[in-house]
C-alpha cells in the first residue's frame, strides 16, 4: 500500500429489518476469533439466545459451516462462515401489523412513542416478532430508517419511549440518558396513604440472590446507588397516586423503592400485595388481596416451547382485557365481581430532554391510560359496586 494512503474503511452490514421473518443468520469469523470454540462464538453473537438454546441448535444440526452441521466444540478459523438456521416462529406474525402504539413526537432524526401495557418492547425469549420494535420496523419498512430504542420500559408498564432513527442520534440520546440529562417521570398507583407530600428515596439496590427469578431486586446497602424523588399527586383513600422522578436508572427501581417505604405498587406481582384489583377490593372492609403463585402457571417438566406458548396466551388474554377496560366494558371475575386493574400500576408519564441537534428543550407527556385512569376515577367518586 503506498505511503500515506489509507486502508479502505470496512462497510458495516445494514441493521436487521425486524419486520421480516428470518429463516437464518450468517456470521463471519474474523482474525480475533481464530481458534475460538464454535459454541462460544455463536453465544457471543446471539445474546438473545440462552446457552441451552445455543447448544440445542448445535444438537439439532442448525449451525452449519459450509452447509455442513458443525460440532459445538469445533475450533474456528478466520474466514469461516457460520449459518444459524432459525426455527419457524411460534407467534402469529400477522399480529405485528396490529400492535397498538401512538407516536406523539417525530422529526427527521428521532421520535417518541407511547406504548400500551402488556406489550414487550423488543425481541426476547418467546417474542421474536410481536414486539413494539418489530412494529416500528414495519412502520418504516422501505425507508432508510431502522428504529432504535433509547430507553426501555417493562412489558406491563405503559407510556413514553424515546427512539432514534439512526445510530448517531440514538448514541447522542443514549449518552444524554447516561449523563442524567433526560428527565424521566412516572405516575404510579400505590397501596396505602403516603404520608410525605414530597420525599427522596435514597436506597441502594442489588439483585435479590434469594429469589427464584434472577431479575428481581432488593434494597441492599452494598448494591448500586439508587435515588427516586416522589411527590403525592392525589390521595385516594386506601391508595395514593404518586409521581416518581428517576435520578438513577436501576432495574425495577420505582417498584423496589416504593415497596421499601411500605407502599408497593398496586397489582405488582413480584413486589406488591395483589395481582389484580377487583371491584370487591373497594368495599369496606376490604377482602384479602388476590394473589396467585404464578400468573403463567409454570409446571415441572415444561419445555421452553411450553413456557413460551403459555406466556403468550396469558399476555394475549391480559391485553384483550385491557382493551375491554379501555372501552368501558365490564370484565367479569366470577358471578358477582369484576376486574378493575390487571397489571402493575406504573406509567411512563414525562420525558424532558434537549434535542441532540437543535439544542431545543422538548417536554412530552402521556396521560394515564384507560385502566389506571378508570381506577382513579372510581376512587375519586367513591363509587362502590352494588
């Protein structure tokens, strides 16, 4: 190569179109991966697959080199190309076009979407195609936009999500989020009467090593710094509507912090008192809160497919119930009771940030969704079932 000349920059592969049903993925082994075991190489490139699923792909002959199935312990050479054959989706892919969401701000660089509850935000586990991100890719199919999520919220949480239309914008917004230059506020309906009108909860959070579910968190002085600012928005008898501003971004931070002060979120299956809020729960004296061991009914001997199918079926049922509540319809529970709320009462209410290119401050809000708003209205009027 002549002195002073530059090596041509390697072209990056375009982002995957998540609105397309994949049958295979191809991965090229580069020099730094020379000598790496095939199973380790595949695992590093498929973080969405568990180790068990990676090994199953090898056992089923779905990982091939040069069109021939390869053993998981095989050492790789630079220049090798591995093909991962993907199983057909278990989901009804046509649902992707019917996923509901609202875009409340959009320009040529970015947009902000408000999502309903009971919707996964990105492909994971048993959801490869029926997520918010898949639906957004479908919306922009045929353009040069490949939407990227800047922040994420849980499946049951509703509200605002910040999205970039290209990698530089997503990176700039992501850095603003890391630098705490994005204000995020949530509305939550919690159990009990919160005494302080305003308070700062400053309690470190760590993974709950005693819990069977690895994602669960708990207060731990040796954990990560976590701060949540809380204001009382409305006092509603045995419940309180609060506004929470995140000053750090730990997993389940609001849920764990509110539980720690004796006011867990209503219908928080993991940290709360009840799984559902029913009409009968508003009576005086109230009945014991409704709890079940698992909303998905896990059983010994379940395969991954069994679990995924059951999760999707339960989630679909909950989504349909939410849609009925949003229409003002009664969702029966037995002969004399009805559902008021069937998910963790948390809503991403406000985002405030500076536009990464114009520098203008943008503040966006999303009103309470129909289910939580319906409960608040019921509590405001003091209505009780006949």
